[in-house]
């Protein structure tokens, strides 16, 4: 069992509020609510949108890439609003905007309108609402944050397994425009009343529920201080690489499989395997995250991600595609639960919105680059081999860096902070970190 300082907080000494277990399913539903803006959701509409609007492949993928890049811009502002105004208020606004985005895309008539709609889905759904769901867990859970993150991840895994089939049925029955309209209305009708009635910002001992006065467990670093630590850049890079690789592979999955002699149906058949392995690793990883060093789990996740990409990009046998899907989904699941646990434990909770939004900015931007890299590779070489090996090389470097250099930045000072707190002489964590030499 890991010592409390190895986990980067005082989690072993603190109990989670009872209401945290009410917030857990809300965070899970918020994450599922991002599905209209996730690549696995958007990809099912691509062909219908392309035919209806008369777009070429270049225009459609270019619209998605530009929208995804622009979607990274407002995330820093969204994160700061979470710190200033509380997660409840920001989450309600984000859910409302996701519904608006679904209505907008259901009425687009050209590539400009489509780009605007893609931007809204990516910025407020895949970016902002995902950030709010993750930060909700980080704010409410301390001792069992790893387990809670794993359980929440199961909901998203279930969405990946089930929602594509539901979206396909809606498109087939009612057309893609009415399908998006229905998704937006369901998002409003489900999430808005639940969040309005049940969502709470975590209270402090004096009853104040604003994040700004949150009495977070252990010391906290602000964004500037966090960016001076190796752990921040390694964890942020792993998150960005995961988005880049997974988005690239899933967006081009059908053509990738066809080049290897498989059918489109066989390509679609890997999604349940991805979802199941993601769910299993999130549950198991959530339990391990409460006891093992997070840098080890992050290294293992990147190794699994790289292994999955290598197998999917090079195999010629059907059963190996399922093995590659299991590796890819497992790597994604383990990295997701590790990241959700890492940010509050490594850097504290007081500036969690600002720190995580900076990471999501790079991740959302990286997601736009994955399909483009694979597309350029195909145009130049007639295949995806160079991009596959590039992705594998990136995961190897990230895995080694995580294992060797991603130690908790707050670990060294945990014992000193505990002593100062006991004596009633605790000083601001930023000052003590400058004295310890971590901040220069």
C-alpha cells in the first residue's frame, strides 16, 4: 500500500463527504452528455452530412479539424470560470450550450455553418462538459478518488458501446437532422433538471459552497507553479497523445481496416471490445490508483495505447484486431482514470479548473491533428504505416518519461506541511515550494 505522500495528498486521513456518492452518477451523466461532440458520435453522421450538404472528404474533414482547433481556445476561460463561480453554475450553462449546438447542427446548410456547429459541439461538449465532469470528481472525492473515477469511466464506456447503435437507429429512422434535434432535446430534458435539483458545489466548514473558498485537502499549486514541474508536462503530453492517437485511428478506422483486407462491419465490431476493456481497466485502475504510484499507472496506460495502435495498424488476422482493440481501450481507460486522479492529487484542488483546462486545451487541439496526420500519410504513401509507427514511437517516449520523471510535485513537502498544520504555522504552499527549490 502506498504511503499518503506518494499519492500527493492527505487522502488516507480524510473521509469523502456522503453527498459525494450522489455527485458520482451526476458526473457520469455529464460525461455521457458529451457524446454528441465526441468523435465516436460525430463519425456516424459524417456520411449523411457529406451527401446532404454536397461536401467533399477534404471539406468535411477540414471543417472538423478547424472546429476542433478553435474549440481549444475557450477552454482556459471555462476553467477559470469554474474556479471563480463554481462548477454548478458553469455546468448548467455548458449543458444548455450542448443542446443548442445539437439544434444548430440540425439546421446547417453549408460548410461554414457546419464548422460553427462542430466548434460548439467540441468546445462545450467534448471540451467543457468533459472538464466539468472530471473536476466534479476531483472536488468531491479525496480518499476514494481513484475508485470514483473508475466507476464514472464505466458510464462513458457504456456510452461508447451503446450510443453509436442508438444514433445509427435515429439516423436511419428520422434522418440525420432530426436525429441531432432529438439528441439535443434529450440532453436538455435529462441533464438540466437533474443538475438544477441535485448538483452541489462542495461546502466548506462554514457552509460556503463557492469553489473560490474551498478548503481543499493538502497544499495546492496554481497554474504557473504547476507548469514549472516535470509532472505537469508529462501528464499533459500523455493526455494530448491519447486524444491525438485515438481520434486519428477511430476517424480513419474503416479505411484502415479495408486496406488490411477487412470490411466496414468488422471495423465497427471492435467498438464493443474497446468499450468493455476500457470499462474493466477503469474499474481496476481506479482501485489501483488509490494504492499504487500514479506515474507507474500512467506509463502502463501509454504502453497499452501504443501496443493497441501497433496491432490494429499492422495485423492481418481478425482475432488480432480484437486483441488490438482490447489493448487500445484498456490503455485509454487506464489513462483516463489515472488522469482524473492525478491532477487533484498532484497539484491540489484550489486551482483545479485552471490547471485542467490548460491540459484540455492541448488535448482538444491534439484531437484535431490525429485524423489530419493519418490523412496526409495516406495521400503521400497510399497507406497509414508511417503515421502508425509515429504514434507508437510517441507512446514509447511518453511511457518511459512517465515512469522515470512524473513523481508527485507535492510529495516532498507533504510531511513538512503536515507538521506546520499541526503546529498552526502552515505557510502558503507557493512560498514553501519556492524555498524547497521546486519553483525557481
